[in-house]
C-alpha cells in the first residue's frame, strides 16, 4: 500500500522548530497573484503557536498585519509569549525572510474556555444544501483552486460595469477541494477565503490586498472536532470603500448552525 500523502493545506502550513525560531516555506498551491494567500500565512502562524510547548488553551483571536510582500521560499517565525496568566496568553509573532525586516506581524490571544452563561444572538443564515449548490469555476489564482466555493447568494460576476455598484454581500459554502476535516487552522484560513468585496461591487478585478485581518474564534478545538465537518457556510460584506481602503466583515457557520468564527479586515485597493 502507498503511504497517504499530506493534504496540500497541511503541506503548505508545515513548520519546523529551529534554534531560536520556527521555519516555514511558501506553497505554490496557495499562491495569490503577487504573494502567498494571506489565509495560508495566517494559518501557518497559528500552527506555530498551537505547536509551541508553552501554549495553553485554544485560539481566541488572531490579528495578522501584512507589512510587506513575502517572496517565494523559506521564512522565519519569531514567536514570543508576551504575557500569560491562569486563563489567557498573549503572543507576538514576527515573520521575516533571510534576516531582513519584518514582513508580517501577528498578535494572538489563547484562552482556557470554561462553561458559562450563554446568549446566542446571531442567527444562522440558512441556505440550500451544499450538494444542491453549483461550484464556482476555477480561476487563475492557485490558492482559490484549493477551495470549492458554492455561492448561495452574491456570486462574483466579472463583466461590463454598471452605473451603480453591485451588492457586496455574499453567502457561500466553502470547503477544501480535497476534503479535509475542519480544524482551527483551516477555520483560520477560510476566514480570509473570500474574493475582494470590491470585485463584487465593480464587477472587475483590480489590484487588491489584505493589510490587516483579525479572526475571532467562538469554539474550541474539542467542540470543533465534535462537529466533524469539512465545510462552512459563510457570509461576507463590506461597509465602506474609501480612499484606497475597504473593510470586510465575515461570519463562518457550521452546517449544524453553530457560529464558529467571525472576522474583520481592512484591505488596500487601486481603482
């Protein structure tokens, strides 16, 4: 029997421990137009934190600031525990290449989640089943082809510009094209796996890149494992596009109706 090959996502986010830092490597499978897919970079950083021997608890929040382009090849992750107590830890991670300046700066909070009073305000958006929704065709960016996108509402359409901008709202099923059980790492990556809202609004591709992404986790690893799922139902929208920068806010739900994560980001565009 042949040994099972690693999933492309696990290969892309693989890290190794060094003398004073962790090392990773960009993946052609998760490459965007001018650099690595930001979700894969964020997931790699999260993997280094989860695998760190001093880590306690589960991810609560991760903020990633993309300071400069990341070139193809190896990179270093300088991981530092800034502050910890009995219930939470605060981490800092700097990504650099070849001893150069920081290209990506991240901060993270891990926490011990304990039983408490609950109030679930957000409502499950509901949708046609994954199997009853058509997959979005493959596109030029290799990272996007590692996922299967099935739009329920707000499919991205590139075509002649209209007098009025189109809606920036999307409801979409997202799964790994090669099925993989959802965990904290893939949930992190999927929180960035949306086409730029400006592409939807203008119906055209323009230069675009995430500057800062924050993802909040509303589940722990044990709960997520018990969901036993390979896809999420996600919504994404934008509130403002102004002077070269635009926001995006998103929700990621399990098919069972549990809110797993929310994210917000600010992105640069040229249009």
